[in-house]
């Protein structure tokens, strides 16, 4: 398919091209644009009809969006803005340089411009900044027949008609009714009698993460957004929620790997930005790790007499880190999915404690024979290493489950309490224990 | 709300209770069940009307589902199965003990039983195991009016009517048409003329991860599933996809923290299962870490003469681990989100190489002064530590980006190549370099 289209473009057979493109999904057309050179972008974009042009536009890369806005006429821009959903226009404005923003605003009608300005006042990642205003609102006095006629008349520009919203004359939200319910009801039924009044709604200032939770919990495909006075101001649709879920997950992955989170696509992030996002935590953790070094230095005399002890440091550190990271990851993830609360504190602690005893024992047991047989380190050292290992695993798992829960309690992101931080903490404690035991029980 | 309901239950005011419950969302009713004792579960469940009972049932915990099936009459079970969507029934059968499964199958009608058996033959996590068969299929010869009448007649039992599917007499999929398109079209239009023929569909054997990718890419809310002969056999809806996205993310989090992935909710997983999921990787990584110990033992003489070298081991190991985990996390995540392919290999490598030079240099620079001023380790040792640190960071970032890409290439899960494995690898290489340099350049 792509080859056919590229051939048609190269041979300037635009009429055929137009008819081919008309049959392709807008997402696929947008993907195609990434293969075109600047001239071709404009040519192919102009082959699209008004409605499709706006849809394709909303799926284009920022570079291509910017280039198109800079290249096309004011009238063409007007057409696009008219067709774009308001949330896509706002996204565009937030991401474009000022010359493009000006060109867009200049060509927006007064209502759109006012709406855009209102949207820009909502905090980033709030319901207000995610919603779109293109929704179907019905009145409860309407009959089903009247409602469907209304939708037939005004529905074409709405982002979705699958769910409709019932408001009173003050725009207060009174109920919701799905298109399914409308279709399956008698023409003469009153909206009032078939509408759903146990409305799950969000407020303009609610955070996207909470909103995503609600969508997941109730299996909705769209949700109404109301302002402080309970007036309906917009809707949020599931396609945006899917993006948010992935975005929140990416953020967690990044924080858990000791990075400053960024919404930028990796491959498009400049290296200076990547370095900036990574260096802070690396510096912090490096400095913390030097404290662990200081501990070793304090026990220099122990190491001096029994140098072989140094060879167990990597194994203790790595196993402690891994054991802690397992627990913290499970707990961070369970908090993110809403499966555990602060009240589950003792339950989690008790669970992790028992798991750590079990896992710690198995590791120490295996290690006992390994050290005796392969390392031939002698019984006293073997026992000290194995006991330290056991204690490290228990400690790591307890810290690994407690810290994320506490972080959540004090309104920090639990994801901070992940592998890197836990590893650094556990390292220090594990080595103190290891050297104290060695110092006390070995003949030094 | 919850308190009112609990009071009504305690006071056995069931008539009032029934009218209160009727106005509550099924998800919230299901949540309420978790607070009830066994007797109350059955009483409240029987207050629900047939349709709502099945909906609430599909949201209940497994324990409550099992208990209800075991307690209610065959006729009541029949009613539930009749109302449940086939994908929920199949989920139920897959998760219940055999006595419950038998009771369910015994009360299913022949068609349902046959469908269930067919579903059970699809591989876990395939489109076949996710789909539901309750869909609206239209014929292209229908007019819009006929189609809507058809939906009015048969739509009530369908999982969604928002998208309808057009099939020929052999059930081959010929097009899709949204309810929106139907509502907005003239009554006399032919389905053939308004249906969408650039159909994005999946095959019964496609994996859920790929399907989720398609949903994300095309912003769909449902997608048709066809068999090998392109016959329509079911649909997958977005609510299931949202669950899958979270499930796939959880799996990645678990694998990246060196655990065997499990779909079980953390708080409900027995500790033996938790320990089992964690011990394998801990053992593997512990054994690998002892190789790092062997490296240190090889350089015992170096350590013996300059014991202070041991105090830099934690810092080198932790920083290497963190630097590598940053890169591997970014790359694993980008692969999971479909942002990078194997062909981006050189691009990623070049990017990470430059980032590593930058980050490594800053870390070494800061460390240089810290060691000179605070540790007073002398210039030769300081230079060796800083150079080792720099090389470790570069190495860690290069391994961190290469290994996940290679894993993907050889069809392994890139998530395996995360922090724990990279850390173990980088540890060994970093210490070899550190001790070789020390051995060569220090007066030993």
C-alpha cells in the first residue's frame, strides 16, 4: 500500500492518489506523512477533504503540524480549526512556537478563541486541560424521538454521541443517557424517565491520574466534566485516557529508574535533555554511596586482616538491592493500581516479613554450601556471610515495602522509593552488619 | 451512602434497600458486597433484578462469585449465565474450581456451552480468549432504517452497539459502521454506501499486546475479531484493553525487578507464591554476583596493599547499576510503546554513547574533587577511581541500551534486560577495570 502511494506521488498522479487516500484510515495517512518530503507533505495534505484534513492533522507529528500551519493559507487554517476538536487545538497551541500559535489564534473564531483561552487557564494534567467541549446535551423534557432528531441535527460535530448528557437551563448536569438506551427505547419515552442519574463525573481541577482510575473502575468510554457549580463544561473520552495511562506508567518507570520523568518520546529527546534528566539522581545516589564507602574505610583494619571479606561485598550488595527492589516494585505498583491503601500497612509488612524469612533462608542456605565448598572460606566466615545475607534480605524487603507506603502517606510519589534509593540504603546497613559481625567474631 | 445501606441491611429493611440499590452503579454495588458477610451477600444479591444481578456478578471478587454460585439455585444460575457476556462467563470458568465450573456448565444452554468450549481452546492472552460474541451484525443490502430497526430488536443483549459489523452470508467481514454514522445518515441510505471498508481487524490467535497496540494507534473503542477464513467471530471492547494495558505494564514492572510475572493481585497472593516468584532470579543473580567476588579475590594482593580501594567498590557498583538501569529502562519502555525498532539500533547507541560521555564526565569530575578533598586518597588513586567511574558509566549505558534491543531481536522479552541483570554484568566489568588499573599504576 505504502509503495503504491509513494509511486503515485513520485509520478504526480494526484487524481488517482486522491481516490486511493480517501479509502485509507486517517491514522495510516498520518503515518504516511512521515515518509514525505516538505513539498510532498503540502501537496498530499491539500488532496484531503476538509473533514479528513483536520482528522489527519491531529495525528501528525509536531514537526509536520508546524510546517503545514506555516505553509498553508489563512483560509485553510480556518477550515482545520473549525473541524478540530477543541482539546486537539489546545494541545497544538501548547506545543507550537509563538508564530504558529499566532497564526492559529488569528484564524479561530471568537467563541473558539475564548474557549482556547479558558482551557489554557486549567492546570496541566487536570480534567479541564483534557476535556473537549463538543458534546451532545439534551433536556429531560425531550422525548426519545426529539432527542434523536436533535442528535441528527447537531451530532455531526461532536466528539462522541455514544453518551449524551442531560442538563437544565442553568447547564447543571442532571443525568446521562447512552445512545444505546435511546435507540432501544420507545420514541415517546421521556428522557427524564430513561436517563441515568447515578452520574460519575469529574471536576475541572481533578488530576488525570484520578480520572484514569475512575475510567478503569467503571469501564466508561466517556465521562462528564463539571465546574465548581456542577455545571457541565465538557467531556473526557477514553482514547485520551488510554494515552494518560501509558504516560503515567512511563513516568513511574522513569522515576523508579532514578530519572526525572519526561513526556517527550525517547528517540526525539535531545541528548542534553536526556543527560539533564539523569544526572541529578546519579549525583545524589553517587554521593550517598560514598557513605557506604566510608563505612568500609572505618573497618579498614578488619579488611586488612581478612582481605577475602571484600570479595563478598558485591554479592551482599546486589542481593540486597534485588530483594529490596522486588518488594518496593510490588508495593509501588499495587499502590498505583489502587490495590493497597495505607490501612493495609500491617498486612503488607507481615506478608513481606514472612516472604523475606523464606527467601532469605533459601539464599543463605544455598550460599552456605557454595562458600564452604567452592570458596573454602572456613566455617566462621561462611556463617557470618550467610547470616549477613539473610539479615540483608529481610531488611531490604521490609524497607522495600515500608518506604513506598510511607511516601504515599506523606503525599510523595511512592515511585521514588524504588530500587536505586532502597539499594543505597540497604547497602550501607548490610555492610555495617557484615563488618561488625566480622570484627566481633573473627580473630582479628 | 455506604452507611445508609449497611444500616438498611442490618435492620432487614429490604424493600427500602431494593429501591436504594436500584439507583446505584453496578460497580459500586459490587464494591459494597466486599463489606457483607456470607448471609448478607446472598440476601442482597437476590434483591437485584435479573439484568443487574449479572452485571454486578461480573464485577464481584472471585470469592464472592464462587460463594454465590455455590449457594443459589440452578434456575438463578441459568438467569445469570443468560445475561452475562460470553467473555465474562469464560473468565469465570477459567478461574473457578471444578464444582463451580460444573454447576455453571450444567446450567448453560447448548449454544452457550458450545461457545464456551470453543473459547477455552484459544490460547491464553489471544484475541479469541478476550473477545465476546455479542455483537451487532448487519447486511450491506439493509437501509439505515432497517439497520436501526434491527438494532432496536436485537441490540439489547449486545455488549456494544456503538460499532456494528457488516457481514455477507458466509459471515465474512465486509465493513464496519458506527452507530453515529447510522444516526447521522438518511433513513434510505444503504449500509453498503455508508460503511467503512478500511477495516482494522485482528485474528483469533493474535496476542493481546499487539491488539492493545492497535487500539492505542487507531483510538478505537471496539475491534472485530476474524478467524483464518476472515469470518467474523467476535469483538474486543476497549474496557478489556484498558485492563490489558495495565496488566502488560505490571508484567514489565515485575520482570524488570527480577520477578516471575504474575497476574494475581499482590495483596491476594499467598506468601509461598510470592516467594516462588522471587527466589529464582534472586538465586541466579546471587550466583552471578559471586563471580564478581571471584574477581576481587583474584586481586587480593592489590587490596591487601591498598585497602582503601575497597571503599570505592560500593560507589562504582551503585553508580554503574543506576546508570545502566536508566538506559535500559528508557529503551525497554520505548520498545514497549512501539517508539523504537531494531532499525533504530545505531541511533539509540549513538544517543546513549553521547549521553554517557556527558553524564560520566560530570560524575567523574565531581568525584575527583570529593575524593581529593574529603577522602584524601592521593592523586593516583583519585585518578584511577574517576577514570573507572567514567568508563563504568559509559559501559553501563551502552550495555543498558544494547541488551534490550538485542533481546527484542531474538524474540526475548526486552524487560529481562533491566536493572538487575545489567547491574550484575556491569559490576564485574567495572571491578576488573578498577583492579587492573590499580594493579598496573599503583606502587604495589
